[in-house]
């Protein structure tokens, strides 16, 4: 199941997490560190990366994974938006 909201990465990510992290979309905050909170296991993390790259037609660099922004929905949405320009 992949959300279809290409125009808004933040909304797309919230919907993705609601579907893959088994958490109600209303209960996840965009600034929550999804790794620290344990919302994704390693397989779900790989699925997230793959789905984002495919949906938004971007590629993450090694440096992107090192950014603390990458660990929150807001931060990840910002990275996606920068890469889409």
C-alpha cells in the first residue's frame, strides 16, 4: 500500500507511516524521531527509503542518511523537497 500524495511529501510520509508503522496518522507527530520511538524495523526502514525514492523520483546520498533531519518526518520531507527542485 503506497499513499498517492506526490505534491506534499509531509502528508505522503504521514500516510506511509500510518500504513507501515501500524500507528494512527493522528498519533504521529512530524517532529517525532521515528527511529528512537521504534516505529520502524530494519525492513520497514528499507521499504521507506525505496518507496520515497520511487514515489518522488529522487535518490538519497550517503550524506543524507547522516543528517539528523532524516530521523523525523518533517526533516525527511524537507530533504525530499530540496531534492525535488
